[in-house]
C-alpha cells in the first residue's frame, strides 16, 4: 500500500496562467463586440449618411448658383451706375451748353439793340455817354476794366477825348474816393478815345488791399463836351447799368 501511494504524481498548474488566458479571452470578446457594434451602426447609418451627402451637395450647388447670380447682379448694378453717371454728366453738360447758348443769344440781342439805337433812324439821339462798365479781378489788387463809350448825336462826326476812373469805397472805416492818379498803375495818364459811334476802352487799375469798393465813377472829357456817370461796384463785376447823376 505504501508502494502504491508512493507511485502517484500530482501536477500543479499555476493559477496566474489561467487568469491570463481568461483575461485575453475577455479582451478579444470585447474587441469583437465593438467591431460588431460599429459594423451594425454603420449599416444603420449608411442610408442617412447618403441622404445627408445628397442634401449637402444640393445646398452647395444652390450656394454656387446664388454666388453666380450675385456676381451678375453686382456687375449689372455697376454697369447701370456708370450709365446713370454718364447720363447725368451728359445732362449737366447739355444744360450748361444751353445756358451758354441762351447767354450768347441774349448778348447778341443786346448788341443788335445797341447798334440799332446808335445808327438806326428811330434811335434816341444822345451825346457822349457811358454805355457799360465791366470790372474783372486780375489778382493782387489788380482789376481789369472795359468801358464802352458812345454817342449818336453828331452822326458821322469823330469824337475824341480822354477817360478817367474814380472808385468810391471804405478804407479804415472811412468813406474815401480813389482818383485816377491813385488807381492807374501806368503813371496816371488818362485813357484816350476817338470814335464815331462807340468805342471800348480797356485797361487795369490797382486797388489797395484794405479798400472796399462801392461805386465806380467814369469821367469823360472831349472836344464835344464832358460827361460823368456812376455805376454800383457789384453791378460792374457782372454787367453794368449806368446810374446817371
């Protein structure tokens, strides 16, 4: 009996190896389950994903079409804006041209009336007089003048003489009159004239910087007589109408 017990063998298997095998098996099962869940989810989500892609593609195409339309509209607006600007500019130029033509026509009519009054048989007979005075700024106190003198009392006869200007205004708070000697930059010699019906005298005068002009007075001296007329300063800058005294 002791011999039989002595021949038995016992095999001892470590418990750690069994636990490792079990752990590996569980991990493998967990990974397989994850893969199965992912596969199942992908199959269920595939139709919705495809529909979402189609929706995204359609929206992208609509966006591209909207961008194209917006670009075309912007180009059209720019074209219309340029066209409108060109039209407005042309309209302004046309209005300016019409205004200039109207002014030229008015000036021509005034000239015709002026000539008819001088040489016409029904015109009023007048001796030596000033028809108009025009003053134009030339810079640094210089003013260019244009004085038109007329006479039709002695038709065909020559009228000769001299013209001087005086300018009335305010200087240092006081009313003063600047004579021809103070105005004429050339030394004070009077402007000479000689004509049958009319003549335009042109030249320049120099006004002090602290002087505010109010009226310009024209003095004419001739062999046929003398004349003197005054014009408001502001009126002479645009057009002059004599104010007889």
